[in-house]
């Protein structure tokens, strides 16, 4: 299933869409250049489609592109960073990595 991701800055979230329906989302809040990812959710029938992974990757890529450091409060986001450390670990401040189980 093709997944499209959009950024809804007004609601501070990224949404993965499949056939126009929200399949997954990740919420965040910004504090200056620090972006905390709070929650990731896959919607019912869309679980297992890869939509949550797609939306988290897009959100992390956006954080990198916009110069944000990341606090992966959401365990799903932390797990994605751990699975792709070469791509995302640099986004988490070094002094915060251990707090999220992210050891280089």
C-alpha cells in the first residue's frame, strides 16, 4: 500500500496516509531547537502496513533537515533510532542517549 506522509504543524504531528485515511501518526512538541517525540500510533486496520515506520522516519528526517535535536520519549521512535543509528543517532544529544537506551 502506498503511504504518503504529511506534516501538520498546527497539531504538532506527522501523519501517514493510506488511500487518504490516517494510518499512523507521531506527535511532538518543540522547545527551541529541541524536538520531543511523545507518541506514535497505528490505526486499527493499518497495523502491520509499515505506516508507523514510514511516519517516524519522515518525522526524524524532518528534524534533521530543520536542525532539531531529538528526544525520543516515545519508545517506538527510540527503537527506530536504535535500528538505524547511522542515520538517526546523531539527532539525540550525546548526554541524553543513555536515558533512552541508545548507546553508540
